[in-house]
C-alpha cells in the first residue's frame, strides 16, 4: 500500500483528504505545520507527498528544499495561490504537480496515481548520450559518472528526449511522457521543467548544454 504524507494546516481539509485517500487504498499521515512535516520526512519514507504552500513555521517551498537535499519523493502542491509565478517556482524547485484549490478529489487521486506510475518500473533500458547515462531500472541519471536525482516528471522528460537524440519533440509530445491528458497549463510547465533539468545536468559540467531549444517547435537532446 502506497504511503502518502499530507501537509495541510486546515485540519478539516487534511482529515477529509486522509479519509478519501484511505478509501482509495492509500495509507496516510498528516502534518499540520512545516516543522512537523520536516520531522515526518526525515523519519519516514513516503511514496508521495501532498503539500499546501501556505503552512505555519515554514512555507511549502522551504519544506520542499529540505526534502530535495536527501530524497526524491514526488510532491504535489495543493494551494489556493493561482499566480503563475508560484507554479513555476514550485516546478523549478522539484515539485511534480501543482493543483489549485478548490479541486475534485477524484482528479486528485487520478493525478496521484499518474505520478506513482511514473515512479514505478517502466523499463530496464539504459540510455546513453555523450556523458549522460539514464538508468531506467534504477531511475537514476548520471553525468560523467556523477549521479543526479531527478523527479519523476523530470526523469520522464529526459527519457523521452534521450530516446531519440537530435529529434525535436514538441511540448505536447513531452507532456505525453508524464500525463495522459494535454492542456495549455501542462505545456507551459514543460518549459519550467526543462529549465530545471538543464541546471541539474550542467551542475558538474560548466557550460554544458544537453537540451537544445528549437524555436517555435520544441526541444531536442543534443547529439554527441
């Protein structure tokens, strides 16, 4: 049974989420503030984290930064904040999805299952391009032998691009790597994910550019 940590300061909402997820065969824990959330993620292993942005003690972005120091647990933000800048910030810091309140619980469960499917074993294939190696079985990315953690969405995008180096993939094609549906919001999110992936892949290779932008068309992984 997949374990989910709910980080939500509105106790009634947190309990409703917990009850609904348990009814859909998930095991849940609840944290009502940032400090409790950090304690939970440091002491326990979860398959996924649902997190509100505006929580006491420290906001969701700070909790996400702490999480990403040691763990690659997928994160879905739940928030009433609708500004695009907040969504981009969440994605760039390593969130896997961003759902604006109010939302349908059925849609939430569908998105959770979609993220968890991406984390599960899909392929044993090893992809190699230049000094980038993508291990499909272990869900690991190596650049010049140095391991780098990618979120589930980031891994799916890199896997898609590396499957055919030199080929231009449209944003819609890249969305299909991590979602069964397409909308304009997901298309814009691809740009944020690509920006963050570039930072990760270039961390130990100053000036390296693995993913190229093709104006008005999309992105491609550089041929080596």
